[in-house]
């Protein structure tokens, strides 16, 4: 029998076969070789193992007793023993079914063995793995575990170098993606190079666990870990957006409603098409992050398992380095080299959820306390009887507009001009600071805080408030029976059931102010027109009752582009004049490419709102006019430039000196501009102080 014609099963002695004594392919009998050759050729041509000793490369790669073996990378065997084992896997004439006898010599054995070794080495290199010639082999080359996958249309076999590069590149990208997920912060201002030169404790621990667990558990753990990393990455991206607008992280319990508001804001700013593209883009991004992060984690896990010894040593070294850096407090560019940021991130979210669940009970107790709930109507607000009291909110009018050196000179000029012009018209004013519960956005939370005397810091509290019987400033004014309560709310463009809670006898939204001009980005109605509409619809009527009005000036609402400008009050008409003004304005898409332009446009918007309000008071104010105007919150961080202050200005304007005398002990600053050291109250404290000053205890 030939040296390379072993069968996996013992040869049948009835067929004249003889077992070889040499498992490594020792010398056989030449006579048996020629007898087996024809059977081997037939078997090779049919793809079947020959009982006489035609070799089949078994899945286990074991040599047969007949002594015929092929170890070619391409699995081409020669039944008669003449093996070529070439890199292309071409079968020899005998191995391909040609019935030509092939007697193997010692020299042929050496050549075949050398080529076999070369083929195995080439396969190992092409697959990017170490030489594993002892690994089990499959009879079908396409099914061999150490052979590279054929890829689409077999491109990996045709372009092995390209395939090798793609494999390496994909692995590197997978590792980079996992590292990015472990180290990326949840705030844009922290997204610097130094953030990614750190040792993540979670990554080191995860690597150790994946190397230690059994294969089946490892697969499940790698998939779960990848999905979790994807979710954390998505949440960090959402946090970046919330910090950029609201200067706080996303609340997993209370903030989902804000996503709808964000989509509506995009529609108003960039149109329906922009809204659809933005929503689709966000959904695609979330799905892509989840899928890619899971695949990347699985790939990195497989790489570690394939190089277990190196991976284990590396994990131990990194773990030791992390403990050392954490103990010594080593930092790079002020950033700790050892971090457990993801663990802290998850822990903070758990605490946030727990606090949100407990907050409902805390708020319920606070809402039950109302110092004026049992005060008789005839004793409420006696110091303001017969006056028109206007509570006016200027969107995003925050302390930054007065304190920031880049804006202060221009805003200061507007406030001084307003103070002097009002004084010339017989009006006096006092100003101070209020601390808003929100910043960047969430105007309704600030409005309800101011009007209810409760700290409305989240949507849960807002819902609880608006479904309760808590009295607001509007409620107490209406309870007296001495005022008609109205709302000028141009930002409302759909049903607003909460309006009933604020005790407004009549609400004028954007559809009921008589405006036929264009939107100014998000702003449906310019401030000057809103105030003129209030004069026409309510304040200017003869023989009317005193008015308590809640007025929202929305022109200073983000994105501050384009902005309306002041025009002659007598030419406002139905607002058509604003079409030309809107065309002359700036494009928000261009403005928001440059933070400095954003800040400039914000300043212009505040100037416009202040001019509109002060000119209205000069033009239409009377001895019975009492104006309380304030900002609802600070603008977005792009404008505040990192300031964490939530302070907003508040001012009271009146012609009757008795009105301001009642708040003399408040120590507010004279004029429209509050001094830097003027009193600062929580916005929730205003209601009770105001009602005390103008109630029986303040008389």
C-alpha cells in the first residue's frame, strides 16, 4: 500500500488490502500500491473514499491506517500518493480521478510534505491566525475552519490581501467603537482628546469576565454588553442635546414629552421637511448605534478569545495600572487617567429615577400649604383695586443679557433709555432678580412657578399642579370679582386646556390676535403686534372692568432669527407690514453656524422686546397701569457661555407712587436695570410676597 492511501477504516482483508504498520506514512509494498491505484482513481473521481486506501481528509484530520494522507491547504488529495498540495489546491492527475499509476518515492514525499507545510502557512497568514496545522480539517475545503470565509461572490479567495486588510480594519474599528462608548462623556464641552486617553474600569472588568466565562455564556454576555453600551451611548448623545439647551441631563422619567416639543420646534424653525429629516435621522442613528455597538463588542470578544494568553496578560496589566492611577490620582491635562465614569453615570440615573418617583409625594405636601387659601375675597389684593395689572413674560430674558460684557453695553443703553422715557411719561420702576427653576427652555414651568408660588421644576410637577385646585395669581384676582382676567399667548397654536387652570376668562392665542403677517421662525406674532392687539381687544375698550392680564412676549424665543424690528404703531394694521421685515431678516440655519452670531441675534431680540414693551407703556399706559415684567429663564448655553446662573430680571412699573411705596421694604433697585447686588428670590416666592404687599397686611 502507498504511504498516502490510508483509509479511516481498517481495510477489508477479503479485498486483499494490508494495514500499514507506519502511521506516519512508512514504506509500503509496491505491489499493493499498484493494486490500489485504480480503485483510488475511481474513488477520487466520484468523490468517495476508497476501501482500498484512497485518502479522504476527514473532519478530524486523522491519518488512516492505509497511510495515505493529504495536508494541502486546499484539500486536494492524490489517491495514488502523488500529492501536489499547491497554494491553488490543484488536484494531481491521480487525485483528480485519472487512472494513471503514481508511484511515490522518498523524494516525492519530501516535496509533498514541504508544499503541505507551505500551504498551511499561507492559509494561516491569509486568515490572520497563527499556524494551526494540527487543527481538524474538513474534507471540503470550503468548510475548513482555518480557511477564510469566501465572502460575497468568493471575493475573499480572489483577493486575499484585500480580505486580510478588511478583516484587520474592521477589527480595529470595532475596538475603537467599543473604546469610544466606554469613554465618551455626556457633555459637548468635555468632548476633547483628553477624554479618550483614560483607563475605563468598566472595560477592564468586562474583558476579564468575558475571558473567564464558558463559551455559551460568553456569547450571551458579549451581546448583552454590546446592547448596553449602545443604550448608554444613545443616552449620552441625548444628554449632550439637553445640556446644550437646558443645561441639565435628560430625565428618564419626566422628559419624554419634551421630545415632541423639540420636534415641533424644528418644524417651526426649518419647516416640515426639516422636521421629518431630523426625526428620521435620529431614529436611524439610534438603531445604527445599537446594532454596530453589539457587533463591535462581539467581534472584540472573539479576538480576545482567539488570543487568550495575550488578552489575559493585557487585562491584568491594565487592571493593575488602573488601580495604581486611581490610588495616586494621576491626571492628564486635568483629567483623571483612571475613570469609572460609566458606573457613576448609571448610578446617577438610578438616583434620578428614584428621586423622580419620590418627588410626587414631596410636591403634594408642598401644594397643600397656601397662606391665602382661607382669606376672604374682599381682603385680597386691596392695594391694587381699580388698577390694570399686567404680568408680562419676556422669553429668555436672563441675567446674561445684563451681565455679559459682550451684551451689557447695548442692553444697558436700552434699559437706561427706557427708564428715562418712562420717567418722562410719569412712571417709576423698581427691579431685582428672580431665580428660575429652568434654564434654556421650559417656559411653562417658569410661568407656573411664578403664578402658583410652587417650585415647578419638572413636567411631573407641572401636570400635578395643573390638575389640582391650587390657586394662582390669576385665581385670586378672579376670586375678588374685581378684575377681568385675560391671556395674550401668541406662542399657543393648538388647544391649551391648562389655560382653565390659570383662571383666565379669555385667552387670545396666535389665531385670535388678528395677525396676518409671517412667522418669524418659531415666533408666530411679533411682540409689538401682540401688545397692539391687547390694546385693541381689551385694554383700549371704554367702560370696561379693570384687567389682570398674563402677556407672553415671544419674539425673544430661540432661535432669534429672523427678528422683527420696531415700526410705526399706527402702521401695524393686520401685520402684513411684517412680510417685508421678515424677508430682510437673517437665516437661522446660517446664524447657528457661528455661536457669536447667535449671541448677537439674541441681544437684538431682547432689545426688540424691551423697546416694544416700554413704548407700549409710554403710548397707552395710564395712572391705573401696573406692569410687572420679567424674564422666564436664561437662554441656552450657547448664549450664556458656560454660566450656571438661573437668575432673571424682574421689574415693577407704575405711575401711582402708592404702588411702589408698598414694596419699599423689598429694597429693589430704582429703574429697569437691577443692580448686581439687588435682592434675589426664588421665583416661587414672588406670589406670596406680592399678595402680602398688596393685601390687607400690606395696607
